[in-house]
C-alpha cells in the first residue's frame, strides 16, 4: 500500500491512480516494475471496456442513420481506442521482455526495451486523447458525453501508467548514464 500511495503521488491523476491501484493492495506488488505492469494492465482493461462500449454505440448510430457527423466521430474514436488497445498490449509484451532481461544488467538492449514501452504507452495516450478531443465540448447528448467520459478515463489511466513506468525506468536510465560517464572518464 505504501508503494502505491507514494507512486501515485507522482501522477497527474492521483485520485484515479489511488482508486484503480488500491484494489490490488491485497496482492503482493513487489516493486515499481510490478506496479507499472499492474497499471498498464488496468489501462488495457479500461481501453478494452471502452472499445466494447464504442462498438455498441456505433452499431446503434448506424442503425438509426441519424447524425452522420456523430456517427463518423464515434467510428474515428473506435479506431483510436482500438489502436490504444493494440499499443497497450504491445507495451505489456515489451515489459515482459524487459523483465526477462532484467537479470542481465543494464545494457543498451535493456534501455531499448524501456524506450519501446514508453513509445507504445505514449502513443496509446495520444490516441485516447484524440478520441476525447474529437467531440465538441458543448451540447452533447448523454450518449456522446458518456463516450467522452470513457475515453477520457482511458487517457487518464494511461497517463498514470506512463508516469509509473517512467518512475520505474528512471533508475535504470540513471544507472546507464553513470555507467557511460565512467566509460568516458
């Protein structure tokens, strides 16, 4: 619980971070790397849930043939959230590869895996944010407002997951920088 609380203080959406991750406090979270993995899994779950909701809404809009702008915006959102799902899945796979390499020390290959995770998660965040921003901020139907809230939630939990991963990765980057500085001295 202490790790979750101290780690969530470093995120943009602290309350959301606490709410999402405290559910896992009964499990043994053995360090920042495991916490980052849990946070990425939460983000993936939220993205999958939102994609399912968007697909259902898109079918409803398609059936009524009403408001083609909103329908097209929902389809664009489906694509963006689907991309987020794919990117978060790739990030989790890459984190698993990173975990397997953790025993071998801090190599350039290890740092490359860290960079890959950061790229995948950052791109997922961008895609979810694009979905949020694609809906106008005024006069939305309840359905459209619900889509925006769900997509915003995906963006926020993904932002938190990225912050937690950065926290985990920062110590390896610092060690790599120290190693490289020693090589040049």
